[in-house]
């Protein structure tokens, strides 16, 4: 029986042996990230990090349309600023550092913007064959500061990362697989089972050896300095007129009128 997130059932948490399954639970909103969802993910990951009974985390979304559509821009437009976690930890638990335990993503559908950045923060990605991926922030006056502009060039060739980042266009699951961005592409109905099987294989291995391997593989291609630089400059983007206009235009379903500031 899944355990519900403490915040409005925005996130569901279920323990399956040594694997903790975290499910973004806003299918009608394409699992877009509002404050409650970010809090639910952060709390679940924090609890799992300190729980010896959890060896591996699987992160997925409810429904079959979207893994995560990114930041809830309608909430952004209504509130005038990006939604922050209601309480406690948020996405920073996963996005701003190397999370110590293995995380397998079950991308049940498409992932864009911050939703795609969640995937980039995972160690292994199983994608549904109908999924699409991208960082369209530049189309909304924002930047992919949660890992898109620092992690994507580590995962795929720089020229392709630049194309995705500068155009805001997306790629499909097969293209992502050919680039080495995702580990498996399977029919949508098989995504959860495939991700869980990989997680169970990892969980059967020696915990210290698994953590050591993950830590030092990530350290070999660390981008901590780049992350720090991006986060130091992020406020000038988030508080810009263009960021607010991008959210309003999205909510009002019209082309944005950029001010360049």
C-alpha cells in the first residue's frame, strides 16, 4: 500500500523491499512541479538517504503522458515568482549535489525543463518509447539552472546540448538513447517493471561498494564549479521581466513579448 506524501498527496511513496519508489502524483497537470510536489520529493529523498532499509530509489510519474512537465508555470504566473517548497527540503536534495544512493528514473512519459533536469540528476534512466525530452526554458525567459546547462553537456556531445539549450526544442526517446542519454527504451507499460528490475539488481550488491562506485564515477566528471556559478547568477534570471512575461504568456496561451531585461 503506497504511503502518501505529507503534502496533499502530491507525491506517493512506496517501499518495495530495498527499493523506494517515489511517484509524482499530479497526472492531470502532467506532474508539473508546484510547491507541494517539490516538498514531497525532497522529504522522501531525505528520508530515504538516512534509512538503511533503502538501498535504491526509483523516481517516476503518475499516468502515461508525462514524467514531469517541469515547473508549474501557471502557479508561477499566479504567484509572480517560482513556487518554493512548502516546508523542509526541496529539489535541491537531488539537483544541487550528488545524491549518495543510486536513483533510477522510470520516465513513464515526457520530461521537460525542471522535469528533464530531474532525469539528468538520476543515475540510470528507463524511458517509455513515446517520451520526449527537452529544456525549453529559453522560450519562457528562463534558464535550465537546475542541471540542464551544466549536466546535459556531461551526458551528450556539446554541440547537441547547445542545440537543445539554445533552441528549446525536444528530442524523442530513440534519439535520446542513441546519444547515450537514456539507458533503456521500452514500451510504456514496461517502464516501471524494467526500472524496478534494474533497481533490485543494484540493491542486491554490497551497499558500501555501490555508494563508493557512484560517488567516484560522478567525481570523475564533476561539474560542481559550474553549478555554483549558475546558482550565483540565477536570481538575475528568475527576477527578470522576461521570466514573468514567459510565465504569463504560457498561462494566457499567447506568444511572449520579450523586453530583454
